[in-house]
C-alpha cells in the first residue's frame, strides 16, 4: 500500500535500519527533480483527497501514468 506513504505525517515515522529517515530520502528525491505520482482511483477508493497528501505529490490516472512510464528512462513503483 505505497499510497499511504504519500499521506501527510506518515514518512516522518518511518526510519529504516541503517538509512536516513524515509521523509529525508523522499524530500531529497523530490529536490533532485523526482516526481511522486499517486493513483487517482486509489485515493478515491480510500476516500482520501489531494489535501491529505504530502506537498509535491501529484495525482495521476493509470493511462497517463503508463504513458509517462513508457517515456521515462527510470521509474520506481510499489
């Protein structure tokens, strides 16, 4: 349920062993130009709203996501 990692207040509470806090890694990723896309139907199904997500998270439907992934040189999905 990767979607829940995009919710406000979640990343701050995840500190992987031997790694920086997940929030720091996500912040660094986004500062370097990384994009955080969240499945629109997934948040709707869970009755979440864009305002529930961290700053910089963008909503994207499957067809648009698929097109973007096909044109990308690298992607991380979970």
